[in-house]
C-alpha cells in the first residue's frame, strides 16, 4: 500500500508531443510532502490546458499538505 495519494484529475494529462509521457502529483499521507513525477521520461511538453490542470493539482496538493502538517504541530520533518 502506497503512502502517496495521486491526484485523480490528472489521468488525462499527456505529453503534447505525443510521446506518451504522463505527469503525476501526489501527496504523502504521513508527512505531507508533495511528489511531482514525470513518468517515462525526464521532461514533458504540456499544452496550455494540461499545464493549468497540473498547476491546479499542485495547488490542491499544497492545501492537503497544509491540513496534514497542521495536525502535527511545529515539527516540519520531511523524512519518509
């Protein structure tokens, strides 16, 4: 079982160049860190709509991280 929760709204985001590259934004449910993954390559070319979706997913992840870390108090450890 993974400690990361991926953003389900990014399922359709693909490389605009047609290489099949995908992007994933996930929150670590234990420590609140955010993982941004570019799958199958080292870079991804996004069209404007997909770039907006990735930005929105990162914003959602940041809000979720704030909720997770707010319950932990001042300790800002990011160990996994």
